[in-house]
């Protein structure tokens, strides 16, 4: 099995709307819980967490620090999951059940390469 990082982007507008209704928000969060529990039962869930909205960006040789990230809402990484899958196609299939799609979110699937040191 290989490891994959799922970068969860966007869906913020839909989530904001869901939060205005406690019942709707709870129903959506149960979908996340169920999806991650199912991955766990298959032995494919490694870890995952939401990310806070604020942060800092450090860039360039001079290590300039700026507040951020400031990009379009649909491009902001709002969370991540680490999963195990046979290959990229398997990881993509597992990702298709992600509840973020309920709010037009995006899942970027990336294989984690093993460093050879």
C-alpha cells in the first residue's frame, strides 16, 4: 500500500450556510465522521484534521514572512487527510466519497513519495 495526501480545498460558502442551521451542520459533520470511520475500518485512514483559516507564508531566500494564505476561497486548503491506497486510481476512488463535494469543494490527491536517505 502507498500513502496519499488528500488536500481539501473550498466548500467554505456551503459550510458557512450549513453552520447557520445546527441540524444541517450536524448532518454534514456526521457524513465526515462516517466517511473517515469507513476508511478506518478498511485500514486506509492514517490521519486528518481541519486547518485554521489564518497562517503565515514564508517565501524566498530572504525568508519573507507574510500573513496568509490569501488566495481565492476555492483554492484555500482547509484540511487534509492521509490515506493508504493501492495506487493513485484507488486513492481517487476513495476520495470520491468525500463530503466536501456536497459544497462544491475540491480534493487534490497526491502520492507521498518515500525519501531515500
